[in-house]
C-alpha cells in the first residue's frame, strides 16, 4: 500500500512540475465569441447566451446592459484546458439565462471583456420572441445537443488542416485599368493551435502592381471562424492595389509569419509512463523554436488595360474613380478690385493623389492667384474622402455677374469611359469702388469733378493717391522716475526674490523632517492602493480589488516601526477605537479578501462597486499612522 501511494504521489508532484514548466508556453492572443441558443423562441420559453474566451484562464464575465423586455442573469461558467503539441490552450465560457417578458425583436449589443491585457468585443446578436402559443421555426436545443456542441468545440484541431491561410476578398470581377486604385481585404487565418508572434506586411511578386499595405500602427480586427470543421483566428487586413502596366499579369501576394514551434526531445527528468498517456507520448523540453513560415496567397490572373486615348479630355489629370464636385465663393458681394475666395470641393472614391482641378485663369474679367489644394481621407488607405481647391480671385469689371462653372474630368473604371463633373455658376454682385478723397484734403465731390477717381474710357477705375494725416500731438516731458506705476513695478522683483527664498527655506526644512517625509510616503502608498482597487473594479477583477483593499487598510495605519505588509487583521483593528464602526468594517474586508483568494468567492460588478465605496469611507475614518514616531 505504501508503494502504491508513493507512486501516486510521485506522479502528482511530477505533473505539477511539468505544468509549471509548460505555463510560459501557454499560447497566443485571447479571442472572444458569443452564441445565442436559440435565436427564436416563444414567450414563456428561455434562451441561453454563451460568451467564450479562448486564451485566458481568468477572464471576467462581461457586463450585460439592461434591455427592455428581457431579464438576463448569470448561471455560472465552464472552464477547459488542452495541451496540444506542448502548447496550453485554455477556454472559459460564461453562461447567461435570458427570459423575455414580452414578444418582439431584440438586439443584444456587443459585449466587451478585458483579458490578457487587451479589450475583446463580441458581435451583436438578434433574438426574436414570438407570442405565447406560436411555435418557433426551429425547436429550442436540448441539453444533449448543447453538450454535443460544446464537446465538438473543445475537440482538438485537425492537424492535417493548413496552419495559416491567406485569401483576398472584395476583388472586382472585371478588367482593371492602369492607375486605378482598388481597395481589397486580405484575410489571414491562423489555426487556433498555432502561436504566431509576428507577421510581415504583405508583399507583391513582380513589378506590375503597387500595394498600399495596412496601417502598421493599428492592430487589425480579428474573429474566430470555422473553415472545414477547423477553428481559425481570422485577421482582416485592408489594402489597396494599383496596376502600373497594361497586359495579362499574375497577381501574387504573400506574407511571412514567425511562429513558435515546440521541438520534441527524449525523456528527461520526469521519466514516467504516466505522462505518455496524459500528453500523448510527446514530451517537450526547453523553449519553443521561432520559425519563419511563408504564407502565399496563390496567383490570380488579371487583365489590365491602358486608359483609352480616344475621347481623353485635354484637362484630364489622371483621376480614376467616381467623383462629384461642388463650389462656393465668399463673399458674393464685392467691389471692383476686392478679393474673394473660390472653394471647389471634390468628393468620392478613387485615386485622390492624381486628382487636380484646372485653376481659373487671369483675363479681362478676373485677376487670379495660384491655387492651393488640401486632401482629407475618410479611410486608412486614402481611397475615399474629399479634396478641396482654394483660389483667391479678384473681379476687374463691374459687369462680372458670376463665377464661371468649374469642371473636373475623370475616368469611370466601371463603365470604361471619361466623365465630367460640373459645378453651377456662382452669382456675384460687383459694385464700383467709392470715390476717394484727394491727397490735398479736398472733398470726394471735388475729386470726382476733377477726374481723380472716375472711370476712364476702358471702364476701369483709377485709384487716388494715399492720404497721410497726422493726429493731434501732445508733448509729454514728465520724467519716468516720477511715475507711480513705474516705481511700484520696481518692487516686484524684490518681492519675488523674498518669496522664493522663503519657499526654498521651507522646502529644505520639510526635507529634513523625518516625520513629514514618512507621512507623505504613507499617504502616497494609500493613494496607490486605492488606485489599484479602482482599476480592479473597472476590470471586474475581485481578486485584485480585495488585495488592493487589504493593502490600503494596512498602509493607512502603518507606523515607521511596523511595515504595512506585516500588519495582521488584529493589529489593524487595534488601531481603531473600540466604539468606531470602522472596526467591524475592517474585519469584513479581511474576511472577504480571504474568501476571494482561497475559497473562490466572486462578487459581481454591483457588489464590487459597493465594496469600493465602503473602502473609501473606512480609509477616511481610520487614524493615519504614517506620521507617528
């Protein structure tokens, strides 16, 4: 009997050591998914919401928002762990019971969970509740069917399925044009049991296309998908392609992924057949190996055509896409020789970098200045947005009635022809300039009669010379030293020097005061513990919250002779007067902290918020011990 017990104990100890050695190899980024079973029920029936987090063992339950007509409550969670190829895969499923109180269509919004240092978000789900007595189109799933789905989801991945897949979607099913900007979506599928630590930007093979890669400073969206019965984590990578030459070409894309691959070794320290049956005869040892894996997309045959020469407008600048233009001028009521700003805005989708608008030229009616352009994109690839052209123009004649229409020539790739987008003329009111006074101080009437500011034979107006007139001069010979404000300002630097000296002396005195410095350190420690407790409440983490709460109470009453970490519950209670209600609260906090840490108690979000308010009130009541000597 002793020999058998020793063998079981040896296996248990060996299993603990091996799990500890494999813990750092627990794999990759956490993912989240949500399912509603069923999506259509009758009034009086229940539905179940399951939120599954893969890759995190202590992910908190998501917070369900209140929804009118639905009562939702948690009914527990399930956890599972798999070790495949030396990699640990953990999965937590939070289950909720949904009971409708009325018929109708409901939407459960996206739920968020913070796990493994990142924020995960589910997709919204739709629930339809039929009137009582009306049967749904599909019967509610039974307990056996739910168990079967859970067992199939927990099954090990198919090792014969490709570990990484690269595909392209949203590619147009037509011939392409040289210079056209084509937005596409690249999908990188990573098998759930493969741990990828780095992926290079997509690269093109050949020189017939250019590629605008996805933004490197943003993490691409991801979701869990099932392809051929195998679960993958799918990353969506937006990109843009542009052909640079005509002809029949092969479009070939690829990325390179760096994966962690564990290498099998011979038996090591734990030479026991027990582990063969537990881990599938594949003992692993040491750190996993980083291996670069090329992931090709597979060539796609594309036909590219050059832009037609026939019908090409003379002012065509290379814009390819779909655009519309609008123009405005400010102001619309000006005088001859007064400037106004013409603003033409081009909106749409296409290659805005090649888009230019011909500027309004100077002539007998207009004097113009160079045109400026400013582009604003609405997406990360610069394919959708607007481009604004501004130009300062000046009417030269009174009979100018409108700003002429502006035209943009572009190429429509869907119909294969050149198009024009035209603005409407902008009506103007141009007034003649007012008569100007003569340089000698004469009136405007005399100036007009003498011909200094009247129209000449060509209809243009002559400008009278500038008139310079000095105002009334008042001498001031009073010395500056007699000015009271000036004398008062001389005292300001002296006051600042005295105040700075006093502040420096006080700072030096407080720096040498040991009791003051200890009080400041204790106050900072309490604030830091309360801040950690607030973060734990926001994250829904009761373990971290009660650990921070315990430390805040200890730091509050700690003395220079006794460190906070060594204070027990009885010693903290002893610092509180016997008649104070804070003594009972301190006892409750220590008891709840032990229950959360050792017995698995998990208060919900509402309870954590209540505990947080009680913690702040208790810290205020407790006597501060940091300054006691």
